[in-house]
C-alpha cells in the first residue's frame, strides 16, 4: 500500500495563521494588563453598558461562570465597574475612565497590528477588506 500525500487544508492553515497573530496581539496587550479575551469583554461592555453576564458570555463564546471570573478581574483592576447595589440584583456593568483609556490604547495597538498584517500579507488583507465590505 502506498502512502498518500496529505492534502492541503485551508482550515488548518487559517488556524495556524490565527494562532500566530493572536500570539502577537497578546504580546502587545500584555503591558496594558489585559489578555485578548479581556480586550473583547472590555469592548463588549463599552459598546453596551449594562450588558448581562449571559449576553457577554454568549458574545464571547465562553461560559457565564468564565465571564463572571474575567469581569471580576476587570473590576479588581479598575477597568470595569459593577454598579449593582446588592447581591442577587442584575449587574450594571460599565467601563471606567481608566478602562476606556486602556481600551483605546489596545485598539490603537490592534490597528497598528492590522497595518503590519496588510503590509506583510497584502492579498490576505485585501480579501479581509472584501469580507468586511460585504458585512458592513
């Protein structure tokens, strides 16, 4: 029996490229004290103050328990405030002024990384621009 040459998999290629760029994003966010997940959560809370933990978890593709844990660290770091008056009440999450500054700095760094991607991989960047145009 002859051994088959493995077929190229675009899915595996995209996963490998994604992991590489996520690693770079993680590195540029590190000194801000946030991870890529916390960056996403902070962005969701900023865009929709008062968002529920269930909705935050759904949008972030994590469990509600993980959302609670991550938000607790954002609160402890002074980036998010939960204005809930007592235990058992619905949360009232919003981004603090400090959190808004960190979020803007993180977005600026992300946009700079986007520019690097466009410079290194112009065909990929052009394809992504086409996808974005179809969504917007």
